[in-house]
């Protein structure tokens, strides 16, 4: 049986998100714990689609997309507050991204993750490994 959402959790698309609330979520995750308020504001300004989950006025989930709206979209930063995990919020965020009206023509959705199991349950495949990564921090260490 799929997890059920708390009745108070609502979802919205926004471009005017309080970056401090997002930073509170980011600091819960090892992969985002060093992010700064300034950088979070810049990131939000340059994201194409931003979806949020709310418990009242508390941000409890987040996901964003960078895209050309036709061929490719990349899903980034899907995160759920630790106190709200295992309730279907992350799944709902990803489903809302995949079915978003502005993204309904996108041919391929990409994402980067170190935990593929969650996404494989949603239909993502790890078999099509065609990506490469260039890291600014690794380049700086090599010099």
C-alpha cells in the first residue's frame, strides 16, 4: 500500500520562495549541507520549474527542474524534511514534475543521484549511463 500524505501537506509551484526555508531543508542533507543563502537565492532565480510541499507555511519538500521544455529536462534537489519522510511527499513531487503542463513535451528527464532506488521505483532507469561530469573543485585540486 502506498504511503499516505498528511492531510495538511499541500503542493505549489513558485518562483518566489523564501530561500532561508529552503536552506533549512538543504542543511538536513549531506549533499547540500554546505549551501549558502546567497547561492540558494541565485539558484532559485535560474530554475525553470520549482515545486514545493508545504505543511501550513512550513516548507517540507522541494524539487526543481532545468529544461529546454522540449527535448531535455534535469531534475535537481528533490528533498523532503526528515520529519516528513516516508509519507509519499518525495514521490508526489517527482510525479508532479513528470506530469507538469509545461514539461509535457519533454522527451527525456535526467537526474543525478547517489540513491537510485527511490527513482527506479518511479520508472527511472540506471541502465542508460551516458553522462559525464566535470568538477570545478576537482580541477582546482589538480592544478
